C-alpha cells in the first residue's frame, strides 16, 4: 500500500513564492498546496532505479 505524503511547505510547488509559508497552525491544511512533482519520495526513487536496471 502506498503511503500518502503529507502536504508540507517543503514539498509544495508554490514554496518559492508563497506568502503563507510555514504560517499555518499544526493540523491546518493549506488550500493552495500542490505537490511539486520534481520532489520525489524514496519509494518513487527506488522504483525508478529498479526500472533502469531492467
């Protein structure tokens, strides 16, 4: 089962221009969050390495 990554400022596509960055309280979800597709989680990187080796 794939684990869903939490919406965090450090992986958001808007992090460079965001005015709300790190200002939300614990548990609040940012309505503008969009995951940056260039930021990969370890599981995705491992799958890519396996595919390259085949």
